[in-house]
């Protein structure tokens, strides 16, 4: 049986995995297959924060850490998460690989075609293969997953969501884009016109769809409801700042302070300025009817 204290030999999947999109899923599926075929453990190694955050240029995220961890774990992986620091950013590529090899008893490293690592991003898949020969592991480079003839990437999905193009974003994610947060108090204007809304807090670091109204699904207490979500400033009622407010159909419980996840299914219309709250209420009635018919 060997030394029971030695770490179990592993297949280590490498990446930020923001959004755990179709390309990441392909990578994780290949890593999981390698682990099964060779009777090895599966580890997904990722970072708590986006590497660019230590240089002040982090993009908005497609998934929070909890959601990302849960999606990676669904492939049967143990998810190892490190904070990305300036010290880690300054690590030479070989020192970084040596750390991974020792820490996870790495038998295989699985990385995407565009994976970079180490100081100034100097390490790439080719260097990983070279270092594997020295440190005793194999490298599997995963080819890009194409959608519309182009590689799927977190950057491309962010751009689609910010343009309100949920059809293509959700296709590349292989799921409906979701925002999760805590319901916070707002001005309760929705309630005053017959459409109470849950105002989603804690999504400041997330990619937001462009201002407008969306057909959504709301997950509350493990139950899914049809819903309509407004992203924007609510100009008709003099709103300021960007809010994500969801009217949940057939639901009237007070959920302030509770967790809410909103899945974006499709774009309904741009944000509009109405002459009166009565006109706004009439439009919301139409939005609700259209959202009911989606999906």
C-alpha cells in the first residue's frame, strides 16, 4: 500500500475558472476522465480573487467564489483555493510549478491552451510540459471550445452580458447567467404600484447586464419562481445608481436579509423613462405577461 502519509497522486486542473463556462467544463471533464482512468484524485486549483485585482485592474466577475467552487466540485474535484497576492505574482514559473507538484503530488497538470502562470505570466502550456519532464508529471493541454467559430472565454461572455445578449452568453456558459446576493431595503416604490420587488445587494463585483428589463427565474428557499428583473436607475421615479430589482410572480413573503439568486433567461426591453408611475405600472404589467411566456 505504500506510505499512508504520502499525499494521494492527483490530476490538477488549473485556471481561474470564472463563470465555469463551456471551455472550463470541457477542461474539467477531460481532467475528471484522466483521474478515473488512472485511479488518481482530482483537484481544481484556483484563486479566490482575480489575478488582475492585485494590479488594480480586476474585471467584473461571472461567478462568486461559492458558486465557482460548487460548480467545480460537481465534477468530483477537491477545490483548492489560494489568495492571489503580489508575492504569488512575483513567483518564478518553475517555483510555482514545483509548489503545485509537491503540494498535490501532481501526476497530471491539465490546463487550457491559453493558460499562463508565474512572474509576468511567463509560463505557458509549452513550459508546463517541459517542467513536467523535470518534476515527474504529465501535462494535458486542452484545446479551445469553439462557439460561433471563436474560442469561448470569460472576456467574451462578459461582453455579451453587458450588451444584454443573454442568448449567446447563456449558450457559452451552458447555463443561465445568475446573480446571487442578499435582499436589501430600497424605497418600496414597486409595492406602491402593485409590483413589489426584491432589491439585490452584494453584487458590486459581478458583471451586470446592460440597463433594461429581463425575463428571469428567482430562486428562494430552494424553490424556483418566474420573475421579471429590472437592471438600472429607475429613471421614472428619480432613481440613482444601478439597482437589480426583481418582481417574483406569485410570491408575497417579506425576504429582506435573505439570500436570493436570479437567473437571467432573456432580454425584454431597454430601460425607459415614463411620464407617470401609472404608465410605468401599465408597462410592468406587459413585462410580466411577456416574462410568463418565456421558457
